[in-house]
C-alpha cells in the first residue's frame, strides 16, 4: 500500500465513522460497530506494514475505543510522514532557480551545484525539522551563492487546498548582505536592494540609490533637517553612528553629489568605488539595525530562560 493524500482522507473518514458509532452507546455492541472495528484493525496493520512509526497492531478482542485511538495516532503519523516525504521529493527535484546574484547584481537562473540536508525527527510527537544548504552557481559572474533553508513541522501555513503545510525559511548565507537580514525597515531594505540591482548597469544611479537609502536611514533615526552630510554628522554627534562611519558617510555623500549634480560628468563617475559604497552602506545598516535586532533576540532568549 502506498500512503497518499487520498489514503489519509480515507483514514479520516474511517475515524469519523468510528467516532459516531462509538458515541452512540446503543451501537457499540452492534454488528456494524464490529464490522467497523475489523476494517480499522486491518487498516492499522497496513499502515504499520508501510513502516510508519508508532502504529500498533491490535488484537481483534480489543475495545473499539482502543482501535479508534490507535487509528487517530496512526493517521497523524502517516500524514506527517507524507509531508516529510513531499518536502524531500521537492528538494531532490529542485535543480536550480532564478536568484538575484549579490556578486554581480544580475537576476538570473542558477544551477544548484551542491546540496546538503540534515533531518531531525521525533517519532513520538511527530515533530520534525529539516536544514538544507544549497549552493548555486551564477553563469554571469562565475561566483557561488549559498542558501540555507529551514523547515520546522510546527511552523505552518494554510495552503490553497486547506491543508496545513510547513513554512520553509530561506536565508542567503553567502555572499553576505544586510538587506536579507531581519531588523531593517522594509522601505530602507527595498531601497538598498534597488541600488544593488543596478550596480553593474549604472554606477552613478547605484550611488544615488545608496544616498537615498542613507537619507531614509537618517529620517528613520529622526534626522530631517539639513543635507545628508549634516544629518549624518548629527547622528554621529548623538552617538547613534560611530565617528568612523560618519567619515565614510561623507565620502559617500561626495560621490553621490558627483553623480547627482554633474550631469556632463556622469559618464566619468568613478565606478571603481561602487563595491566600496555598497559595502559601506551594508556596514551602516548592519550596525544600526541588524546588530541591535540580534542583540535583542539574544536578550529575550536569556530572559525566557530566566523566567
Ligand atoms: Zn553573478
């Protein structure tokens, strides 16, 4: 017997049949209840033979309530097994996908060149998790991207067919970019991503986008008066931004000004600075948003343990 979605639906039907028979005290010794029990024990045996964990094969003299309870356990176990199987199949089928390359800024189809999977499961509770690392190769710049996918059985969403499905969280481990991290306000994150996308298309536009990202950061941190340089200086004076970052910010400001105001020299924009500008913006976002968010996470973990 193959465990399929249809089979699990049939088990559920058998469960609800049993529930209504058992809840009616007059029927518990009736032949129809006995017939149901025979069907139930046969089903349990078939599920057990399939290698689904925690399925007990019962004797025919067991109480119908016992058979029903075992069938409920077996049904949960079988449906967890099926979800696990599904996600394993999806992984082996997934050979590549369209990714934004953070090295070259191209959004392109990349082949998956390697993968490693680590599976954990507790058969008593049916709780499981899967860690999957995938390595993709960019055909444009010949560099790799490492992704981590984490699936936890208890973290679910409702799919279009009304079934609970586990959510897979994907993070890019390499190359590192703060824009993929938690804690950065969505508008700032989008603006930074937009800058990264055009880095190889137009260095001047990239610098302008980075400047816009920094303007948004200043506004978010309560600095609204003056030009970008004054705002960054004020943030530095207040201690929000360390002084070393403030000095880098002024370099970015000057390059941004070149890109914005000298229309006739846009073509001469020093594109060799673009990677440094991106890295610098990344450091600022990391310092102002990502690190505090991580520290807060650690703090709340410590508080939870103390309570
Ligand atoms: Zn690339």
